[in-house]
C-alpha cells in the first residue's frame, strides 16, 4: 500500500516527538508499505515567525512572508528524514517545490493547481521513505507560496490524491474527530466515522482538527482520510462518503469559530447593484466573506448590510469597505471583533425539523443574544458575543444529546 501520514505541530514539537514519529513511520514501512510523510512546523513556530515579521514591519510583503513561513516546515522535514534514516531506512526530505507542488500566486493562501511528484514516485519505487515539508508550494514563476493556516493537512490530502495513495492518515494531538472540541467539552464523544460533507461543515465552521480546504479536496477526489493521535494507537475517525446510518443522527457535532469579525455598513441606499459593488470589491482582495445579512431600514430608503470576515482580514476589510461605503454614500461603517460563530451540524437535519428553534431556545435560556443567523441544509450557525463561546458550545452539546 501507499500510505501518506501527516504529523501536525504538536506531533513534531521537539526531538523526542520527532523520534516517536520516525518509529511509527518505520513500523509502517516495515509492514511493506510505501510511506510518504508530511510534516508541519514545530508547534508555535509559524506564530513565532509571524510575530518576527510583524516586529519588522506592520505590513510585511506577502511574498517574503511565504518564504519566511515555509521555513518552519523545512526544519521538521529534514529532521524527520534524519530520524527515519537513523532507524535504518533510506529517507529523503523534500520541500514543496521538490515535491512538485504547483500553486497559484495568491500568497499566504495559495491553491494547489497540480502536483507533478515525479521525483517522489521514483524515490518511493527505489525504497525511500519520503518526508515532505507541508504547508507550501511553488508558483509557475518559481515563488514560494503557503497554503493558509493549517495547510499541511491540504498538502497531505493532495499528495495522497496525486500518488493514488490507499490511505491518508492525519496524526494530531486528539484521538480523532469528536462531537465538539474535546479540549472545551471533556464529555465530547469520538466519532467512528463522519461524512465528508459534515466534516467540511465542521471544519469551515471552526473545528480546526482538519483544514477546510483539505476536506474539500478529499471529498472531491474521494481520498480516504483517517484522523488519529500520534500519542497512542487508538483507532481514529474515518472521513468518508455518507451512508444511511449517518442520516439517523440529527446533530453530529458542534463547532465554534472565534476568528470571525462583523462589519456593518449603515444606511446604504436601497438600489440595485449596491451589494454587488461592495462584495466584488472585497472578493477582489481575496477576502472570504462568510455570513451576510441585509435589513431594510425603518424609513425604507436605505438598508444596513452586515457581514463577517476572518479576524485576520478585518482591518484590511474595514479599510476597503470604508472606501466603497464613501462611494456608495452610505452613512457609516462599523467593525465588531468581540464576536464568535457557533454552529450545529448534521446530515440528519435534511429529514428532521426543529433544530434551529431548539438551538435558539437553548441559547436564550442561557441569556446568550444572537446577532446573526445563517442556515444551510445540514447546519445552523449563530453569531454571538465571543465571551459566551465556551458556554454556548457546552449547553448546545448537552441540549442535542451529544454528551457521553
Ligand atoms: P495539528 O497541529 O496536529 O494540525 P490542530 O491544533 O490543527 O492540530 O488540530 C487539533 C485540535 O483541533 C485539537 O487539539 C482540538 O482542540 C481541536 N478541535 C476542534 N474541534 C474538534 C473536534 N470536533 N474534534 C477534534 N478536535 C477538535
Ligand atoms: N505550520 C502551519 C500553521 O501553523 C501549517 C500547519 O501546521 O498545518 O498553520
Ligand atoms: Mg492543524
């Protein structure tokens, strides 16, 4: 079998952990598998590098930022390859470029366009263990890019797809995907399996156990993904196609996202083309807008438009929006960063009603005010004040019967 194993930051946090990773890789290789390892930077390293850049400049150039950030994964890939070699295997460490990971040129959140991977294929056939630096690629013009925070998950899934791997294992610091973040709700239950769709919702709604794009990619190319712990041998969670069993469960998970800021454009003239102008301007800057709410104002001639963006983009979005608001003759723009999004997810919602009202009831009972609501076929999300995040997650987890 060809197996891709991705190890996150805590799994390669120090020399001891890297040795443990090498042991697991060695065991997998000795069972007769071809192993491709994908590693993250040591935990905290990426944040540290971002901090350094921000000390140098309030607005560091994105091209240089990517070169800087990609260095964390270079370190761990080389060290991991050395550790695997010291256990008697042949091993080769590759950067994203050496792996042939070609991306677009949207620095700090590039998309993978293709993976050539010829050198890796040849090396695997020659009996090498390959260790790839996650989170990075290269543009056609030879600039280093990174794939967005948590992007090593995407590196792993995309490499698994390109090499036609039989399995993509994501090793992290929890035993699998839980009904909610086990670090917030200790009663959370581990799921034996979860559908791509539910996992995609959970991830995009804030469950950082898998990066959203990695799930999107796995779903599109049918890559079998298992999430498990690098600290023990417990069976993990299989992320796979939906089956009949899964539909019986109405809510399968609760997610939270504290990285959402809310921007409101007040008193926008109520005429065609206004929303188009506003959101085109934001989209052109590669900023991802999540929830959008538009309200007719009481006098009927103007509306308020509220939307959410990642907090990391909030200052940039505010500036952009103020510019556009001026053009549109809006009354003003305001930014709130003390917000969080709480969501419940489940494919069973397609066939069960009442989930939204139960969610609103539960939040109301605990005095938590709802600022924005959005729903889809398999999720309900509410924006609330961020200080209530943990409380909301706990009471919703309980209310939907997810606690063990
Ligand atoms: P890594 O560094 O290995 O990529 P991450 O920190 O990115 O690990 O993701 C693992 C973390 O995801 C866990 O420690 C946990 O706090 C968090 N998490 C959030 N929601 C969930 C969930 N539903 N199931 C499991 N873990 C979750
Ligand atoms: N090191 C990168 C990050 O912290 C990528 C990853 O860990 O997946 O976001
Ligand atoms: Mg991660």
